[in-house]
C-alpha cells in the first residue's frame, strides 16, 4: 500500500484497538508481546461487547485460551469460552441442515451454491468453530425461485412477509428470508449477490467455477475461491464493514495465498476494483494483512482510500445494521460505492412504485399504471406529512 497514506484511526476506542491487536497476532505466544499500555484501563465488558458485535469472539477465544496472560481477567476468557461452545453447536446444527437442503434441492433438479455458513468457515479457517453464522445463505438461478420456495415450505420453513407492489422485489431485493420455527433456523434464498444495478456474474458462470465441500457426506457446492473472495468483498462493502468478521475473512483468504491473477479478469469484467481496493486498505491498516506488490496496486486509487476511511465510522461503533442503513451518512456512503451509471439507475429505481404508494393514495387496479407518473408527488406528500 502507498507508504505515504494511512487511515485516520483516532476515533477507535481502546477496547477496539486491543481487539484488533489480538486479531493481528500470528499465534498464541505472540499475545504476550502485545503492548502493555493497550491493557491499561480497559473496559472488559465493552471489550466483550465488541467481540460479540463484530462476531469475532470464536477467533479471539482460539487465541486467548492457551495464552498465559494475567492481564486478561479470567471471567473474560470464561465468557468467550461459553460463547465459543454455543457457536460450535450452532455451526454443527447449520451443517446438518445445509446437507439436508442440498440433498432435497439436488433430488428435485435445483442447482444451489452456498454463499456463507459452515462450508465457508471450513474453507477459510479450516474449522467451522472459528467463524460465526446466524443463518444459511443459498444462491440459485432466478428461474428456480418458485420451485425452491415450494420445497422449503414443504419441509416446514415459513416465508418472511414483505411488501411486493407491482413486482417491486425484482428491482429492490436480491433475496427472500425463510425461517423454520421448529429448528430455529433462518435461511436466505438469493437469486443475486446484491440488488440491481450492481454488476455481477450470472448463475451459470458461477456454477462452472463451483467447488464441492468435504465437510459433509452428501455433496455440498459453494463458490469458487475467486468468486467467494469478490462476493465477500461486495457484501462487506455494502454493509460498511460494520462487522470485522467480514474483514477477517478477507485477511485469512489472502494469508492462504490467494493470488491477484486468480481474480484479475473478474475485476475488469465486473468493475469492482474500487471495492477490492477498499477491502485491502482496511485489512492492511486494521489487521496488518500482508499483500504482495500486485495487490498493493489496487489500493492506490483515491476512491478506494475515501470509501475505506468512510467505513471506519461504521466499524468503530456497535450500532445495528438497521440503525446504520437508516442514517444519512450511510446513504452517502452507499452511493459512493457505485459508478456514475449505477447511480443513474439507482435514481431511476426511485421512480418505481412501492407498497407505500397505494397506502397514500388508492387507485383502482386497472389504473395502477398511474402510480408511475404519480410516484414523485406521493413521495413529496409523505415527506411533507412526516415533517408537519
């Protein structure tokens, strides 16, 4: 990375700095060389909260459990141990469900690729217990969406009820959420990595580069390493990297030897150099991720540096995703990730009616096409009523 450039990290709390320092360590023995001053006046309750918020507590525990360091209170290790065990059970539960869903879909001629979950933990960390996952994320072809939904409903999953006026989901959504009340498992069914207009590979292209996991006895397919790397970056960037877990994924993939030539052609084809540059800057500055000269060239762009600095505002706190995404700061950040053409399409999508419009003004169904020209007026009307 440019030796003359560094992120402004002055806003990071002492607890977050210590968390990052522990994440950087190569092995258990190196915990002892963490600077003594980083342990002074630490709010250990706040430290645990950050480890939980960033979903890195299993990885932190794996480093601290064998470290003989009296600077860390015993209850901190005990709390991390408890959460580590709970996460391991959760990942085992998800592994079983992952295998069952794969078998069900395959028997019904539906191709599926896992985007996250235990299969990704095993691939990146070599151990499912070192990464957290609250749900299963599955990617399918949009042509199989109806059949896939019928299968999930047939085995006890319930679909999240979401507004869908005039098929707005095609423009504003990229996945549907399902929940199994008996198993307490959430599953996200994706037909895109992220919402339109972001450019991304077609399902058939991803299927050609797929890998098969050795985690389960029945074949479970997931993304090729280059596609997984770029997907995790696009996902992390879209959420402002507000969880360090996503950045740790990138760090671990680079440490395992992912080469720039593996993804170079995809970078040009799908126009995501800016996002990759952002991820590399954040990983280098926060986790001291080592990268060779080829990777460093991607960090030189002014746009990458700007959006990397903007992401620090989301990383430093413990706000929920809903709170972050509703802020004006995030709206500006989200637009900064996109190209000028993508911003133009985002602007156009604003004119597509949504479920709030018929609640504002009811129009007979045969005249629903009128919601398109009426949309700007209805939006202004709602904003005016909200302010009054």
